[in-house]
């Protein structure tokens, strides 16, 4: 099977190349071009394409891929909210993904954001390098003994709950589909927002969850709350978050994902003038820590992504049943189930 990998960076190629020998039936080509309307035609002559969270796999792109006889879209990520699944089904293009490749990778990054934003280690590092050993602006709060509110108790939410327990925190959670096996105490969303000192978002972005953190819900949170989002930018209405930060509602905010991230994420734009100001505004606040959708970026996660993506291709080729298929050809995608649409 000939597969075109779109939007690859050196670290992607490194992990796929390492295991390619084990998949002699796959003929893989990499391009650093990301997939969108103008680049979809590059897939001519390929049976499959592989893409990531920042790809545009909307209606027009799927139609274009169909016109070039592409039969399979391999998402090398868990998320698929950037894929028009209905159009893919109509075009008989299968879509497969990599769910739960390393929940700990993302949860550990969520806690790293909390710690950095709370204890200002990013600033302390620069201050010390400049021989400024004063402590002004570095005050933090203890996490020990505080309450962590986990929104979405799937794989990553559970990993984050474990980390928070390790810090001596009381953990409460909200999930639309409660899972008693997690052993986490479930409460209504309003209660979790009201009682938590740290709120960590781990539910998928759907029409229902879009802007779940907004002016009204922010007002119900404790003053001095810490908010961290490693899930999807659209969960937070950024303009309301900025209003809340300005009003002094948050002790710290950590964002690995944010609305409007698509044009920027994974690109080095250090010599360019950004065309939107949201990022600049967020970065102007001393208690906000932003990273560029890197929660997944650990060696273990990359290895797991590479293995599962290539195995998905082989399963498709051999007509094997796979729970990783979203288009319902071999299995039914989980409408209304616990499965999310996240990255
Ligand atoms: P998962 O499917 O295991 O868990 C998602 C949880 O959200 C489930 O328990 C589900 O019941 C719950 N949920 C669904 N709808 C909900 C709703 N309306 N309200 C509250 N909870 C709801 O997914 P996961 O592997 O834990 O991933 C969680 C999210 O993390 C993904 O959706 C994705 O957006 C994000 N993610 C980010 C990165 C990164 O690099 N930053 C990497 C991977 C995943």
C-alpha cells in the first residue's frame, strides 16, 4: 500500500522510519506540506494518506482525495474533529486513528503547565540567568490539600487524577458518561467548577462542550482558581477567559491548546508578524503559560503512534476488524458513547 504522510516534521519521520522495516507491505512517502485544498492533489497515485491534528480534512479535501481514488485516511493521533466523517463515509474512504497512545504523556504535560504557571519557573529560570536572584513575582500556591476538578475522566483525565492524588489533592470530577471503575468522585459540572482550586479539561470538543468555559461558568469558579487546558482550544471561549484573567479571577492559566491555534501550531513563525492578536494578548499576562499543542510529544507516545498507525494500515489492507476505524465499515463509530473526538 502506497501511503503519503502529510505535514511530517523530522521527529515524525524519525519514529516512523525506525519501525518501517517491520512493515514491508507499506510504501511510505513523507511530505512536509500539510493537507488542505491546495495540497490534496499530491495524493494522486496513493491509496492512503496520513495526517495529524492540524490537518484540514473537511468536505472539499475529502472530495478531492476521493477523486484521486484514496481509500484510507490514517490519523496519526486520537482526534478526528477536523475530519468530515460523513463525507468520508459517502466517498467510501475509511478513517482510522490512534486512540489513547499515551495518556500519561498529556497528563504529565498538563501538570507541568500547572506547576510552571503556578511557581513561575519559566520566569525564575530567566531571572537567575540574568543574575537576578530576587523573588519578586514568583509567589505560588500549594497544591497539597487543595481540590482538583477533572472535566472528562477518560484515559487522560484518569491519568491526571492519579497525578493530582500524588500531590495530595482531593480529586472530584465531571463526565457526561460516568465510569464508576475510575474510583473518582463524580459531581455535577456546576459543583466541580465551584469547588475546585485546579480545573483541568480532558473532555473532547463537541458541539455540546464547545465554550463550556465561558463568562458565566468562569463567574461560578473560586477566585484564584488555576485552569489548565490540554484538550482542545474550543472548550474555552478565549475572549471570556481574557476578561476573567483581567478581572483577576485566575491565579494561573496553562494552555497547551487554544482557539485559533491552527495557523500557528507546529510552525516556526519567529520572523513573522502574527495576523491575530489572541495569542499576543494571552502571552502578555504574567500568570499565563502557553505551549504549542505538545502534550503528546514524548518518546513513548511517538513510538506508540508510529506502531499503531502502521498496524492500522495493515489491518485495513487485510480487511481485519479494527476498533480504530471511525467510518463504520468494520465497526460502528461510537455515537453518544464515551469515545471523544480529541487529538
Ligand atoms: P477519552 O475518549 O479517553 O476521554 C474523553 C472523556 O470525555 C470520556 O470519559 C468521555 O465520557 C468524556 N466526555 C465526552 N463528552 C463529554 C461531555 N459533554 N462532558 C464531559 N465529559 C465528556 O479521551 P482522552 O484520550 O482522555 O483524550 C481527552 C482529550 O485530550 C481529547 O479529546 C483531546 O482533545 C485531548 N488530547 C490532547 C493532546 C495534546 O497533545 N494536547 C493529545 C491527545 C489528546
